[in-house]
């Protein structure tokens, strides 16, 4: 997925969508307001789109950069 697609997928799970668009590739999505329950929902959405991302891998690097690599 490209950055725009990831932002669209993540937007419902963050309190401030603008913070997400301003977020750097390696900034923590948890710092942008994502919580652990919504992280599971994000990974479920990715799985529904055909991408398998392990929760432990995402927790180790909770960034747009990681998600971009994992869904490339």
C-alpha cells in the first residue's frame, strides 16, 4: 500500500487525522494517538485487504514506514 492508502486505512482509528498526514515515516503511530485496541483493528483491516502483519512486528516498529514495507 502506498502512504495515501495507509493514511486512509488508519484515519478512522486516530483522534486527529491531520496529525497522521503530518507524521514522518518513522514516527510512532502510538504518538499520533493510536491505541493498542485500534492497532488490532488496523491489522484486521490489513488482513482483509490481503496483507498479513504480525502484531508483535508492528508493536516493535509502529510506523507508516513499517506498514508501507509490510504491504509492499
